[in-house]
C-alpha cells in the first residue's frame, strides 16, 4: 500500500501552489487541502457579521463560534460555515483582502491551526498555504516552497480573476498581489517564509505539469511499496 505522507507546499500568491498541489494530490491519490480557504471562510464570516477587527473581544468570539467543515474531495476544498456552503464566495476580492488582514491575528491562527492538524493527522495529504512547512506540519515528509517573478504571479492571478468573471486589469492585480505578499510575509505571527528544509522551486518559466513532475520525482522513492 502507498505510504500516507504529508506534503507541504508554501509560497506567495500566484506562485502556482493550488494548481500544483491539486494535481500532485490527484497523482498520489491523496487529499488536497487548500488552507487559504479556511482563512477566507473565517474572513467571510467576519464580513457577514460585520465584525470590527479592532475590537479584540468580538474577533475572539467570532473565532470561537466558527463551526467549520471541509470536504477535501473533488476539484476544490469545499468549505461549510455553520452548515452553509460558502465556497462560491471565497474568491471575492473583499474576502481576499479581509483574509490577509485577519490571518495576522493570533486567535484566528490558533483556531485554524488545530483544524488543519486534525485534518492532516492521518497523512495522505497535500496541504498548501503560507506556513504549512514552518508551523502547521513542521514534520512533513516533503516540503516545497514555490515562487515566481512578481509580473508572472500578477498575471496568473489576473487570469484567475478573469475566468472567475471578476473584472480587473493586469497592472492593478499585480500591485494588489505584491501588497498582499508584503503583508503575509511581514506579519509577526506565522509569516510566509520558506522552511529551512523546504525545496525551493521557481515556477517563472515552468508549466504546472513540470512543477508537479519535479515534486513527484522527489517523493516517488518514499512512497514506493517495499
Ligand atoms: O492562498 P490564499 O490566497 O487563498 O490565502 C488567502 C489568505 O490567507 C492569504 O492572504 C494569507 C492567508 N493564509 C495564511 O496566512 N496562511 C495559510 N496557511 C494560508 C493562507
């Protein structure tokens, strides 16, 4: 039987984490966990409840009352908040912005950390995010850090938005991506950074298939039946 490992993929927005993590999970017959979807779901709930992010007690209460369930099979990580499927709302620009803000809050990270660890405890998972290899699963058997030039990342994000029917332009999208990276990597709590033992892959000139192949070549010997 194939070994059930934990594969961690971190990197900034537009580096290709989701596409490659999904494809790698399919190839390994593992579950795919999009941890950004958890932050987005928490942000969605806070927006819906019109929580003032400057009021620590309201933020904490919202975190504590979050009842979240994930479905990891299929194309996307489906997220249910208080029983309702919120997946269709998670890529909206206002949710994206709020997710970056609330992800700097320690109570949010604490709540979502335990959820992520519970999901991954049996292994057999490809998890992607910002702090998977450093904080969530520091003992993951394989860790990758994906990066790409900012112009390429901005353009990829622009294409994503276009195909989701959100109107934007490449220049504004690139600026937004760049600002979000700065926020994600400069926050005090679990900032975006490469784990010392993560393999760096620059996807600027690589297709998603080539990135998955590089990852798979590294993992294959460890999952081969003995
Ligand atoms: O990967 P994404 O764009 O869906 O992530 C949305 C936000 O959530 C991102 O700005 C940073 C935050 N995030 C995080 O802080 N840690 C993670 N493991 C995943 C996402």
